C-alpha cells in the first residue's frame, strides 16, 4: 500500500513538473524567485493604483489616460532595453530595470502631482494590470529557454507563470489588509495609506536587484559556433586520407590543416539579426497577440478592482481576499496546462483553456448582485492564464535560440502597445456610465483571438521539431548507406 501511494505521488509530481523544477539549475530557480518578488510588488500596487489616483482628485478619464501613458512609456523603454539585452548583457539590463522599478516606487510614495507620477510611471516601472511590465519577462524567458531542455521547457514555464500569479495573489491580499489596517480608526487618510504601499514597492525593487546580482554567467547568451569552418576542415582531411597513397604526406596535410588558425570573428553587434522564417511567424503572432492584449487593456486588474469597489462598495481588505483567491486558482491551473500540453499539444491547450475565460469575462458586469459577479470572476480565473506557459513554450520553439530575447521583447512591446489603447477607452466609458461595455468588448475580442489562433497554427511544426525531423532523416539515410 505504501509503495503504491509513493508511486502515485511520484507520478503526480512528474505530471506537475515538480521534478523538472527541483532538478533545474540555480539560475533557473533564481529567475523564478525574481518573478515572484516582482509580481508581488505589481499585485500590491495594482490593487490601489486607481484608488490612489482617485484619492488625489483625478477623474476616471484621467485615470484611464494615466494607465495608457504608463503602457506607452513601457513600450519605448522595454523595446530598447530588450533589443540590446543580448549585446550589452542580460544581467545588466535586469539590474537597470530593477533600479527603475525601485525609483518609481519612491516617487509614488513621496509625490502627489499627477504629471510627476505620469513621468515616474513612464520612465520607471509601474504595472496598471498586475501583470508583466518592463524589460524583465522577455529577458527571463529567453534565458530560461536557453537553460532548459526542450522536453521539460513547458514544465519550467508553467512553474515560472505559476509563481508569478502566486506573487500577484500574495501582493494583492497583503496590500488589501495592510491598507484596511492602516485606515482602521480613521486617524490616517487613504492617500497616506496608499503611499506606504508604494514605499514597500520600492523596497521590493531593491530585493529584486539583489537577486539579479546572484545570477551566473550562464544566463548570458551563448556564443555562436563556427560550424562552417569545422566542416570545411574535416572535409579536407577526409579527402586527403582517401585520395593519397603516401601516408607521410597524408599526415603532413592533416597536421597543417589542424594547426591552421581559425578566421578572426567579427565584432559582435548589440543589434540582433532575425531570419526570414522567424519574421514570417513573428508577424502572424504579433497581429494575434495585439488583439488579445487590446482586450486585456480594456479590463486590467486596476480597472476591475475599481469596478468592484465603486459598483458594490467592497472595501480594500475584501477586495484583496477576492483577488488573492482568483490569482491562486489561476496559479494552480497553470500546472494542469503543462500536463495537458504534453497530451494534446501547445495550440489546443492554449485555445481550449483561454476560450471559456473570455466568455466568463464578458458576463462579469451583467449581474446586479456582487456575489454573482464574483462567481463569474472566479470561473474566469480557473482557465484565465492556462494559455501563458504553452504560448511561451510555443514561441521559444518557433524561433532560433539567438533570436529569442529580441523576438520575445518585440512581442511584449507589441502586446503592451496594443494594451495601452484599452485603459483610456475604459476610462471614457466609465465617465459616461457605460463601464460594463468594456467587459463585453474584451470578452468578444479574446474569443476571436482564440478561434483565429486555432485556425492558423493547429498542426504547425516549430523550428526545433523540424530540426529533430531533419536529424532523424539523416540518421536513417546514414544507416541505410
């Protein structure tokens, strides 16, 4: 009985990718811990961002404009940093991003000027949605793909996503109850309570910076191999050995060939090169991700918490508990995504998990009772993020290793740029009393994205799959010969 139970637990752990994480490198674990810390900070600030701006006297329209300008600023900063990350050093860019994150937290904790806060959010790192912002994700995912074998990559990405969602959940609930405790007794204003949260945000930025300093050289991009030179030398040696009858002459030729100096490598450019095949798939994915991200921009976490607070008068502590629960559910569902992807494939997992969440998203604003809206919110969270790990595994396998950082950075820029149009539109709808329309439009757009993704990429073979097929064909041909 005990052996059966042990065998069952081992099987479950294998399905959930526990062994993959445990056996992963120290750098992989540090990157996952960094993501938890960062998303904890994002979750804490996102819960009170719209409420903080409202307490400073900003209208709903200006709050929406603030979020849009924040996302547009992130597009510029993140694009430039991720584009040169492999050339200048991934760890250096991660350190710079952590410093900007901490600096923006300090400004928010000390200033109440709308335009100063806008500048801090543009040039620093503040997340309106509770999700990724800044240059971190593209660099970390490219590094994880480099550090991880293809067979367990979906497991690592699933845990990477899970820890991010768990970080957001912990940040949201911690922020909610800290604010409620600070406001208890009425001695402190809402604005001052919110500023304490941004002070904590700055401290978390410093912690993330320290974790980055612990990363090793293995996180930097691998140097390209001089394959052509090696093959050319081998062909020369083999031809000399087959055609020459004089063994002494043959030895001289081999020795001279081996000792010949390799041609001097060109100076590595900080600007990446993207192959035509990668550009083709990149354009398709960017168009699809833009639709999904615009829908996400219409209903970021800041607006959703604001919606529940204003419509149903739910206090910060209870809001924190509600969104803690939804984020924990979302985190756990990511483990199921990894196991599901191994059985039905990445694309089917992405679509079948994401489509139900789009439907529940559209239903959230329709009930007149808070408990019914909460049910739809929880149902949405059950599959909301199940597509993230398969999507990143699919993208990392579809392009060349040397292109991953730049392409993932570009994809994130396109997503953020598209997402930036959403908050200002939702702010305008909220100002005219039509907040609910944003949820309906977002749900319809996300459903369209899912169905189009299925149609375009079902049965698609990644670059890694094509390379494996080529090697197998070569082995069969060599065996037949």
